[in-house]
């Protein structure tokens, strides 16, 4: 996982960038699930959306480039 990104002279932590991306992907996938009618299967919709966020964040952290490891 990258440590920080500089945008316009402001250093932003890498986890903040990944969490923002995960939030965007959660919103998109939640809209897709709603349009397909799959959200009706969940008893507690906010818990399902939290689970989606955790899954997206985990995937993004797992597959983010790691500049600290040289192969």
C-alpha cells in the first residue's frame, strides 16, 4: 500500500485515498444492487452496505501497489 500522495502540495494519507475510493465503489454497487432488487433479500440494509464498504476497502488495500517491497 502506498504511504501518501501529494495533491497540489498537500500530502494525503494513502488509506484516506483508498477509503474514499471504497466509499465511491460502495455507492455504485449499492445502487446496482437496488436496481436489480437484491437489497430486498437483506434484513438490515445499512449493515449490508457496511459489509460492502469493508469488502471494497479490503480488496483495494490488498491490490494496491507497495513501493516498499522490491522484487
